[in-house]
């Protein structure tokens, strides 16, 4: 009988302990929210244009800064008329007052003539690495370095490079 009472007392204590642990809890509803904003977009109204170049007897480079300043980098390449020289211009739109970052292709990339001759463009520079969409819009420019081969064939060359803008 003492064994049975001891066992019953142990069960009561065990059950009371479980009930006590179960009643010692709390809960709360957590909040969740989201805000949908305008997607970020970028356009390229002005292309990167190194202008007229005169190939020399040796290879060379032409540098065009993001500010649109053109100069000889290396070699015997010479500058021709500069009337069409321009850093690439970009317009960004999106959520007002948001910040964004700018990434430019590492390069070099080829630009090609109708005759399939190529030159390379690389060492891209930006007027800024981040921007703010004040009133939902902003602009920036990109320059680069043009690689010109010795006796580069005459012709008009064109190609593309990639620019990505991303909300911060």
C-alpha cells in the first residue's frame, strides 16, 4: 500500500509539474509589412564616342574621361576632329529619394567596323559610383580607354558595353 501511495504521489507531482510548465507561456502576434516601390530603370541617351582617331605606326590608346575630356593615353595614335566626342550619358529613374549603385562592365569589349576589324574599349570610369534619385531621377556619365592597333584600318567602329544600376 505504501508503494501504491508513493507511486500515486509521484504521478501527481509529475502531472502538476507538466501542467505548471504548460501554463507558463505567452504569445504575441508579430507585425509584417511591405512597401511596393517603382522599379529602377536606366536609359543611355548619349553613347560613348571617342571621336575621330588617326592610327599611328605603333599601337596606342585614347582616354575619354567620364567628364568628356579626351586625350592620348599611350603610343603613336593621334586625335582627329573632336566634334562628336562624348562620355556615355545615362538617365536613371525610380523611387524618389532612393539611393542606387552603378556597375560598369569590367571590359575590355570589342567595337567592330563593317569590315569586321576590331578595337577594344576598357578601363571604364564613372562620374560617380552611387547616386540618389532626387525627385525620382538622376544622371551619370561613363568614360573609357580605346585601344588602337598599329595601322588600325580606317572605318567607323561600334559596339556595346553593359551598365547596371541597383537599389541600395
